[in-house]
């Protein structure tokens, strides 16, 4: 959709299960949707700090290769790709039923493909549907091994530890329009952080697991 990138075409995408819809800026304008519009029942209209309306492509577990360019075009329009890695732990059967074996095995949870194309990939939890524990989601993004599987689901789409952390931190903050307040330890931002049980990034990157020894909120120890 090359014209859509320049704002001439109306774009409206829906997920096959009806759980999510995505409109580009042209569609939002024609529909009269602004940052002052009331949220629809069961949904949320996200707006930027300067009053504009932005969109996130959320929960979309399957992106066939022919549509990857279109999704990246939406990123140019100011959209980000929000995904919950832990969903892939129990989505393999649903993906095959809805997408077919070939598409499910080639186009599901394309973390690495999106990052390699310079897309903004924001990671997080879908609690209470999935676990709220971020270290588990980080491990899932790195390993991509559903229960009962011996190998990764599309190994080429696995993330490095660094990319998984970025997705859960500064990119997630950007998706919420809070990158100036959180997402990294920088002057003027909230000093919220955890101390992990491991003192080796190499071991953490290899095993993808650790426990939390201490939690700090606003620079003050809150746990234990």
C-alpha cells in the first residue's frame, strides 16, 4: 500500500478473531476520532502527549511474508508492534488451526524479522491472560520453546537478551508514550529497577532465567 504510507489511502485492519482493529491516521481523521474521543466499550484509544492519536498493532501473532511490508508501512505511519511473548507458549495449536501449517510455521511471532526491518517492537504481558512476570516473557522471547517441544518455534525469530530487554523496557515505554519518564535509567526518569540473582550477563543470556533479589521504586528499596 505505497499510497497509504503518504496518507492518501484509508487503512483499516482487523485480526481474524475480531479481537483488535487498527486504523491509520487517514481513517481516524475521517471517523472523527481524536484524543478527546471516548473509549469504545471494551477498547482503548491511545493518544500521544501532544494530543495526537496513535495506534499500536497488538496481539497479532501471525504475519505472512507478503504482508510484512504492509505492516512495516504502518510503522512509518507512527504505529508500533506490541506483542506478548508468553502467548506463543500456548498458541501453536491455535495458529495452525487459524493460519494453516505452512503459515503458522513461517509467520508466527516474527520478532527478529520486525527488528531487522527497524520496526519498533514493544514487548510485555497480557496479564491476567498470561503471566505478569517479565523475566519469564524475556526467556520466552529468547528461547521460543512451547511446552512439550524439544526445539524452538521458528528459531530464526528468537531474540537476543539485549533485544528482549529493550523490547520490555524503552520500547514498551515508547508504546505507552512514556519514554521520557521511564524505560531506562536516565537523569529525570523514575529510578525503578531490580537486582537479579545472577552477576553474569553471559549466564543470563545462555539460560534466560534468574530470580529477583531486590526491587527499587523511585530509588528506594521496596523488596525485600
